[in-house]
């Protein structure tokens, strides 16, 4: 994503937060992170655990029940942590 695209996404997020939640959101300048440095910190144990959590939408492979349960828990958590 280039700088202009990122600016557009952040502007849309600010507008959405203001229009939907009545809050003003500010973002700091983005930091450039090396993808290879981030991925270099992943251990084989991490990778193995993540494989168990992934779901292949096109192929329909993975634990769909766990996926749905995880999304439901995350949505409930977001509802409980929101403030206005």
C-alpha cells in the first residue's frame, strides 16, 4: 500500500469513527517494518500453532466450528470493551 492509499484508509477510518461512534480518532505516523524481520521472529512452534488456527475459505479446509466460535468470541469481546 502506498502512502496515498494509506492516507485514504486512515481518513475513512477517522470519518467512520466520528460518524458511527461520535469520537475523533488520530493516528500517528506509520512505521515501516521489515517483513523479513517480523517473520524471522516466528518460531516453528508458532507456525505449527497458526496452521491449526487457519481456515482455507476457498478449499473449505480447516476447523470451521472453531473459526465461527473465535469470531463470535471476538465480537462479544469488542461489544463489551466499546465505550461511548
